[in-house]
C-alpha cells in the first residue's frame, strides 16, 4: 500500500513551542478580559460587542483545535496533554465572558431585536441572537456558571479524556503478541469468522479490564449533566439536546417513529446476510463481515483519486476542495499506537482550513470514511467565510454534508462495477445504514435509560452493560444472536456533558442526505448550487427552515420514509441476491 499520510499542522502554528501559539494564547485572554470590561459599560456598542465576541471565539477555536489535533495523534505525549489543559484553562475566561455576553444581550434585549430587524446591521443574526437570548434564560447565576466551568476541567472534561486515552492505548496481550483495541476492532472486517470472533472476545476482555474506570467516567459525566441541566431549567438532557440540534420534539418523534417502523426491514437484511455467510444468525462480530468476493482494496493514492473524481462529477467546487485537502496534507490517515481510533474533522477559523483524522486500512469502508470527513470539511469551507455565530451549525445538520458525500462516492462506485462488486458495495451501504439507523437507535435507547437510572443513583459496569444489551435487543431484535455489552465504553460520544444524545443526529443526517440526493435526481445540474446554498444557511437558522430551502418537511414521517425507501430498495436487492 502506498504511503499513508500524516497531516501537516505547521500552517496553523509552526510548533507548539512557537511564539505565534503563545501569543494567541495571551491574545484570547486579553481580548476576553477587555470585552468583559466593556460589556459592563453603559456606552458599550452592541454591534461592536457581537463582532468582538466572535473574534474571541475564533481565537479559542483555533487554539483548541490545534492542541486537540496534537493530542489525538499522540495521546501519551505529556506536552500535548499540557497544551490541551492550558487551552482549557484560558477557555475558562471565555466561558465566563459567554455568561457576561448573554446577560449583556438580555439587558439590551429590545435594542438587540431592533438591530436584528429587516435592513438593520445585525439582520443576518436575527435567529442566532434570539437563540442566545433564549439560552440566557437557562443560565444559572454568573458565579455558579463560572464555578461549573472551572470544575468541568477536573471533572467531566477529565473523564472524557480518560475514556479517550484508555480506548486509544489499551492493548490485548497474549502469546501471539500485542494489539491495541483499535486494531482488534478493525478485525471486525476480516473475512474469516474465527478471526472476527477471537478479536471480538479479546476486545471485550480489554473493555472488562478497564470497566471500572469507564463506569466511573460515565457516571460522573451523566450525573453532572443531570444536575446542571436541572439547575439551568431544562426539562431533561434531551430537552437541551433538541435545542442544541435546532429541532423541535415533533421532528425527533417523526424521525424515531420512522426508524422503529423500519426495523423489520433492517432485521430482514441481517437475516439475509446470515444466509449469505452460511450462518444460522449473525453475531455482533458479523455486522461488518464482508459478503461476496468483490471486495476491492485501495491504496491511499487510489482512494484519493476516486474521491476527487466522484466529488468533481457532482460539483466542480467540491472536487477542487477535496484536491486541496489531499494536496496540502490536511489528512492524517495512518493508523498507529497512541492515536485515537475512528475519524473526525476539525476546522481552524483563523487559518480558514480544516484537518481530518482517520485510520485508513485500504477497505472501501475506509475510503467511505474519508469521503464522510471530507464532507464535513467541505461544509466547513462553505461557512468559514461567514462570521463565527453565523457558521455554528447544529449536530443534526453537521452530519448531512458528510453522509451526502459518502453517498456520492457510493453511487460512483456502484455505477461502474461488476455484479459481484455490486453485491459487496450494496452490502457495505447496508452495513453503514444499519449502523446509522439501527445501532444509533440502540444508542438513543441506551442513553435514555442511563439518564433515567442515573437520576436514581450511580450505575456499576454490570448494570451499564445490561442496559446496553437491552437496548441492542430492542433495536436488532432476533437478527443478532450475540450482542456487544461494552459499546457504552467504546463510543466517545457518550462522554460529553455539553453534547448529550449525540446519536440521533446521525440518523437525521443519513435520511436527510438520502432525501436530498433524491432531490438531486429531480433538479439535475442546478442542484449542486442549491445544495451549497443550503449548507451556507446551516449556521444561521433552524434545521426545519434550512430543510425548507429544498422543500423538505422534516416534521413529517413521509419525508423520512422517502430516505428509508432508498435503503429498502437495496435491502430487497441484497435479499434477492442472497437467495440466489
């Protein structure tokens, strides 16, 4: 396989020890302290205060993304951990400023609404300013908010880092050698069931070894979330999550109901997969097992060319962006010890660039993951020209561009392949959609039950594992014979006090993206321009209004079912092929 790249962070900062990094750390504190002082003055100009606040957020996001990128590729590096802690320390000043800024807006609420009126200087900010004013109503007293921010560093944030550090470095040791849990999880794609099963059992053993630490972390984070959300006047963590997602409960109800109604279709696919694999039923370690002999492997260079080509066929703009990301070394795709598993995209507002982390292994799944993260990065590139408050899109819409990009690549692959390759690609698509719909639903069920139980007291690891299996049985039903009791330890999304329920946005993104792709087929060549316009608006209004740009009603089960129907057509084709 050709050389797999590591990213180049020097255009962001020459080095962690550079004067530029140190200067920006000082600058963000100076600017924040200066603005906080100004906000207390009766003569403080609202418009100027908004712009100054955004500039401070840009500095902080730049510093935070940089230090996090360093640590995520070397989780054991003490200098990188120190840098993350240092940025978090300075972030406390900005978090205190946020409270002051929201209270400032509230004190001048009438004038804020006037400035955000039609034709006024802050007209473009109308939605986000109203959102900030609503958020202010959920603030505790300033002293309590400041204390909560300070305590998070040695509480919820530390618990989150502990989960990340253990899950990226924990190993299984036996006579055959040492493997990280990331390497063991990658064996889930191995064609030999014995290899998959052995890796699965070793993985479970690793999680069990560290289950006390994971359980303590999850209890600490979920307990803190319950306490703070209650003190801030939210009905529940889900209530806050919906506001962060910029959707109403009616949207979530329509989405979850559609997912549940289509569970029989997904279970039918898994039973057809078991048949194709000559099994009585699938186990959890069979979910990613390859089907057919058409599975192609890619060098990184081949994956790069394919993604650029497919993006370019959809949109010249998107293709040029992907080429720039590859050419400028924005991607760290080499798997290695100490590097976190999975994949993510992060942006640097001061540099107007993004960076992508992945763990490339040559599979189509790895190629698809690259396309997914490049979709995120493209979305960032579209909104980075806008000011901070107007480009901060919600979780729901964050997954739309990424999953849309995945589907663009999938369509490119399936349109030029042999019959056997087609079966393999369809099965890969169904693997992914099963994860994003069925497994995500199990995670939604699990998180709901954890919050319910955690309100009554702390949960030991065995209880968390039991809740996890119960949630998986509820989603997968009889389509699986063996479940994964430690998925609560695997998924870092559970370990955040600021973002609860980071699960349903993936299902939202999957079905919304498929609905958009169906619209593309109707609109033809003009769709790419409309799609970019939609992405441009994702940070400045509600998800429902963004969807209406392309006449999509996300409060309707009918809309979500249109996306499901695309999945069902492939599930039907796969079932037919497995019968023959």
